[in-house]
């Protein structure tokens, strides 16, 4: 059986019927940012309990955490796309869920430490809010990774899930744990530091789609990867899980794998440029 | 010295040796084009500054490199990241303005985000112009907020004086100082921070004893390496 996974270049969100954005939890970043820009100033400035230095530390932490989250979500999407067989995708999901669980445990422990420090007075209100803002950003990443993992898992055959030890009920539990991180006030803490957009994906992010037949496809904006592979050695991985974004179907008789990344040189006239004149070093500047 | 420390030291030595400062209104520092986590504040003679946050990410797998490449190519994501960075710093600036007798601000149109792949490390630099960050008192430049009010840095904090200026006083004590740079190590509390700069003698001799360029490179390299390990090995 031949499987084909194609990762298309998309600079806009696709409009598939069952589309789960890996990064943005369904919110349009530009709209969120427009609102957040206004709220950030109001929230932070109005909150006299946060000193400028404390707020600055929170901004640094959240900014870095958000980019790291974006990287992780896109990396997950790429891994799914690069592994065409159901078993391989199930292994990717299993690994991702283990990582998400560890991340949630770390966030829970960090939250407890912060609560204790805040309560015993060793941490100021502003320091506490700044640290919790970072927790909020990382929580958003964990939640989205759990959601996208679940989306992929639901498109995979049970045999593949069983083989990788992926438990859909356990994913639901992870969702609940992630939602509880930071308590009910964590979003408010984050707003007081960076505005309303803490932890929200920074762009039109990778999307995992599952159609009515259980076919999984992934789209990562800004990336062109062709990954063709068969299910060799993986024959029982589920004929109902053929991964396709281009309508191809295979007979399973050939074994080929091809993956490439294209970084195209371009200039859009507004100062943005992409240089990709070497194999290992590329630079993009707005 | 390990290969990691040698690489870090070389990168920072190159960065510190450049000595140039971004011109007014240009949020693209030339001083900080190293590939180590840091927060660099490049002060200009008029009190404005360029604030650059550098973060690094592991690119050890093909999937991670592809993900980073996708962000390099994703103009919308980079624009959002740029806008957020400027908006958040502007919020801090407004907060800080209430503690100093001048209006600070961070214009959205003077910010930028760059992504660079350096082998197995992805380097992201957020830069923004910060108006009136330093107080101008005759020929002196004084930096306090937004660092004096309990800013704890998780990465080396580097203050860069305008060309021809020198650091004449700093609280807390700097961990390393070059001709126009002063560095505080990761983990330092900058509560009560104050740094004063004045036009110096030709030749730019160190104004605070005990720190030369060599010491600066060694100290910053060690601090940066620690921060790098923490970020890349969570």
C-alpha cells in the first residue's frame, strides 16, 4: 500500500471542514493582536501592583515562550507530515503526548512554587504575575499540542494507536489538566503583564486536518515539503488512514521516501526579504 | 576551555569588538549580532535606545529546522511577533513613564524581528526603538527604568553606551565591561539599577577598574552559555 503525504505551502489559513489549527486555537492572530495592542497598555498601566521592571521580565519571558511554543507546534505538524504511515504517525503522537504530559507536570510544579512564594511574601505581586504570565503562555502551548495530537489520533486506526500506546481517554485527561494549570486567575495575571494575547499563536499556524474518511493532512504556513512514503513494513497500519492532500492514491507496491525543504529567496517590496543562499544558514529580516 | 565556551567567547568577542551603535530611529543594532541569549540596550546620545532581545532554539532535527524555516518564510507570523514585541514594550514604557519625569514610548513602526539559522541553533532577535529610555542630564546619560524596579534578568544584560561615551557609574556592579559595553550576568537582580555614561577621553579607556575586554568576553561567555543551556535543555 502506498501512502502519500504532501505538505503544501499555504500563506493563509486553509478552510477545510475539520480543521484544527495547531497554533492559534481557532483565533485569528491579526484580530487578536489588534485587540491586544489596545488592551496591553490599559491593563498593564492600570495595574499599579506591577513595577516596570517586573513587567519587563514578564514580557521577555512570555515573548520567548510564545516563539518556543510556535516552534513546537510547527515541529509536530512537520513530523506528522514527514511520517506517512499510520504507525509512524501514531508514534509521533505518542511522543508528543508524553512531552505534553511532562510539560504539564512541570507547569503544575512551577505554579505551586510560585503560589507558595507569593503567599509567604518572598515574591512580590508583580513578580508573581510576571512569572504566571509565562506559565499562561506555556499552558496555551500545551493545550494546543494536546488538541492537535488528539485530532491526529482520532484519524488513526485503533491498531496503530494500540501499538503506540496512545489512549484517547488519557488525552482528554491531559486536556483537563492543562486547562486547570494556573487556576482561574492565570489569564488575568497574563493580561496584566502583556495584554490579552499571551500565549496565542503568533501567526497563521500549522493545521492538522482529518476528513470524513480519516485521512490526515498537515499544512504548515511558509513551508514546502514533499514527503512521499509507502507503508512498507507497516502493512497493517490502516488502509483507512491514507494521508493525502493532493488526491493521489497508491498501490502500496513501491517504497520511496522523499523529503525536502524549500526556502525561497523573495522580496515583497515592504522591506521583508528572505535569503537562502546557503544550505545551512538562512536569514530572514522584516 | 570547552569547544562550547570557545565558540561563545569568539562570538561575543566579535560582537563586542564591532563597537558601532545603531543610528537614531533604527531598531537594528549592529552591536548585538551574536547568537547567544541576551538583552541588549544600546543607548544613543539623545537618550533613545534600541532594545534587543535575543533568544535561541534547538534545531537539531530536520523537523525543527523545517519548522524554523517555515517561520522565516511566514511574513504574517513575523509581523505579528514584531507588533506584539513593540506593543508590549510600549506598555512597559508607559508604566515606567510614571516613575520618571519623561515620557517613554516604543513606536510600533520602529521594531523588527529577525530569524537566523546558525547550524543547529535558531537565533531570533527582537529589536525596538525605545524613546527617552535614558535621562539626558547635561552631557550625562542616566539609565534607570524599566530595570530599576525589580527587573531580574534570566540572560546576560548588556548596556551599550553611545560611541565615545564611557560608563562612569553603575549599580549594581557590572560583571564585565568593555570600551562601550557593560554586562550583568544572567540571574542578576537589577533592582535599584542605575547606570551613568559620559563622553570619555579619546581612546575610551575603561572607567571602572578591574574589567577589560578580555574579562568582559570571558564573563559574558560563561553567563551566556549557562542561559543557552537552560533554554535549549529545558
